[in-house]
């Protein structure tokens, strides 16, 4: 049992060492790139939201028209 406990501690240390090594490999974006990408995401989100709102309005109008028909 004593050997198992030592292996677990060694695994945790090596895991954190590996995590630290991988973290150092990250290439962080510069501020200009980050701002451009953020603006692109916001604009794309607004455009998709408007498209969904227009489709919702059209479908709602169509359903209300069909429900309003009386025979």
C-alpha cells in the first residue's frame, strides 16, 4: 500500500508538470486580433438573431393567417 501512495503523488506532480508545460505552449492573441475577433462574433450573433427573428415573424404571420381562415 505504501508504494501505491508514492505512485499517486508522483503522478500528480508529473500531471501538474505536464499541465504547466502545455500551458506555456499557448500562443495568446494580441489585443488587435482579440478585438477584431470579438467584433466579428458580436456582428455574426446579431445577424443570425435578426434572421431568426424575421423567420419567426414570417412563420407567425403565416400561422395566424391560416388559423384566421374560416370555412
